């Protein structure tokens, strides 16, 4: 219990000791034309590209599976049934 109090007091002290300019990024601080804001936007677009790529891959896989299932069902319907054996 004492360790938790010491750690929380240290965290509060570190929070208040840090300068206010460190708490805001370039987008929040108001400099939207800075290098930091441009790199932030590039990171966002890179992550969006990864997400879109994964979603397109997953959806194309399921489209492939549905087409394969439809082709198999079509092949089963058009296949000739075996001739019945005649018994004497």
C-alpha cells in the first residue's frame, strides 16, 4: 500500500514538473504546418493503408470462397448421374 502511494505521488510530481508545451502535439498546439504535424498525418495515412489492405484481402478471400462454392454446386447439378445397375 505504501509503494502505491509513493508511485502515485511520483507520477503526480512528474506530471506537474513537466512543461506545458510537452503535453500537446503539433496538431493540438496550433502549428498544423510543422514537420511534426506532417509526419503525424503520414503515419495516420500509412495505418489507414494497412487497414484497407487487410480488409480488401479478407473480403476478396470470402468472394473467392463464395465463387468456388457456386461453381462446385453448378458442377454437381450439371454432372450426369450414374446409370442405375440392372438386376436380373
